[in-house]
């Protein structure tokens, strides 16, 4: 048995229990309040799955390039496994209220988290340590299911890691 403190809550974890395929990396909890990484379904602004349709600029049809994990505005975002922080990565570049994020490496994966204000942009974190805070999505997309967007650096589908 090993003790973990995550999101201020004490957990007991039994070591050695691994229901997932041992060859596939799995993300630990990203967002406080969503310990199981529940995925965003569909809402007034669209759906959260990889490849979901999106309307781009001037009506151009685009596809959702990541996977959305439910997370309330202002929630703490934690490292899903031991990670290295590799600088800012913003989704829009328009400096709106949610235009921030970070690029990370860990478990052999390179990925980005959008709509997060990181506490720092470089360095390393252990699994469960705080990366930052979810930005106020409801200010920009009222009625959306607030979420953190997970996108692989190579644009591949991250769903298998969840
Ligand atoms: Zn997304």
C-alpha cells in the first residue's frame, strides 16, 4: 500500500493493480474534481471527441484536433504522470481570456494542454503535482462544458491514452 495526496484528498492505492494494457500509457487525473478523466460529451458548442466537426474561419470545415476532458473553470490541473514542461503553447494566439496552455513531455509522449494558465512554463513535475489552473471558459464560450483540451504534438488521436 502507498499513500497519495491528490487534490487535497487522501487516497490509498494498491500497488501492482493495473487494469489497462501494460503497454499503453494511461493519463492520470488531469483535473481536480474529475478523478476519472471523464470526457466532454456534446454541448451547445460542439462535441469533445477527437475528430469532432468544427467550424473554422470563414466557414471552413475543420476537425477537433484533440480530446476534451471535463474540468470546471478555476480548477487545479495536475501532472498526469511525471512530466517535463517545454514552454507555452496557446490555442488561438488572440490573447483572449483562455488563450494559454503548455507543451509537455512524459512517458514517451509529447502533448499540449490548452485553456490552462501554468504556474511555470519550464522545469519538471511529478505525477499529481500542480501544473496550473483552468482558465475561465464560460467567459468565452457561455454554456460550454468547461474542459482541458489534450492534443498530441504529432496531431495523433490521444483517446487510447485515456
Ligand atoms: Zn478541444
